[in-house]
C-alpha cells in the first residue's frame, strides 16, 4: 500500500452514509454526530442507541443508490456487505471507511487525541488498531496539561509574524522561546503551574536547542 495522506475533513452538515446498525456502527455514529455530519443509517436491524440518536434511518438491506449524495461512507457491517458498499462507492468516487476491514476501505478513521484546541490523529492504515490506541495513550501522557495556553500563544504570535512578514523558517525557534517564557524562572506560580513546570522537564523537545526546529 502506498503512503496514506493524513487529512482532516469538515463534515458539518454534509451527508454521511453509515451502513450497519450494531454496536460498532453505534460507536462510529457518535464520532460522526460529534463532527456535525448529516448521517443516514441503513441496516436491516438497528439497535436502540442508534434509534435514539435522532438521525435518519432506513431499516433495510443496503442498496447501491444509498451512496448517492454522500460525501463519505462508513461500512460497519459484515465483510460481504462491506464489499458491496465499497464497490458502489468506488463507482461514485466516494471514500469508504470499512470498520476493521481494511481491504474494503479507502479511508481510515484514526486514533484521535483532542486537547486545548489541538487535534492529533494516529493511523496504522487499519492494520493494527490496538497499536493506534496505545500510541494515542502514550501521546496523551507526554503532552503538556496546559496545551491550551501553548495554542493561544501560537495563535497570537502567528498573527504578529504574518503582519511583520517573519519568514516561515524563523517562526519555529521564535515559538520555542515564547513557550519557554511561559515557564520562566521568577514568574509567580500557583500550585497548578508548579506541576506544569515539573511536567516541562519531561518534555525534552521543549528544552531542545533551537536549531533542532529547523
């Protein structure tokens, strides 16, 4: 398989077809609803949690025409049904996420970590979902607890740099200095910030030489 292109997509108010009505489909539905997608569920048997989600439901077998108008298809059914879904989507040039069925997928949902306005996604191309989960947990442990402050500093500095025409290659070292300034000695620290300063020692790339960013 060729390298995958990591991509974040805006599904708000866009039609997504979810094929399947069981617990796996239920988990995917939660993600899609959180993304603001306009979800339509098609399956011959649909569980109560999906019924209670307030999305459009067609309680029947999948039909090829169900793919029409969809921006994305999520196949959470049997391998046989997933193959049918993948074939119909391929003809219509629509990406398919086939849950735990990479041979029938053209898109792969990843392990996701969200904190402070930052989103990190991890993928093993659908081949090792357990490893994806472990890596997500490892990243969650090493990221700073006050990542929201980092994001706020980065947004403010970016506006200034764009206004002043600071070259892209100069921005990373400047951002590194700005983040270090958040923990400068002599600052007034409450107990929570003291904990963050201790955490800083566990984040080696925050203390790394500026040329490592270039």
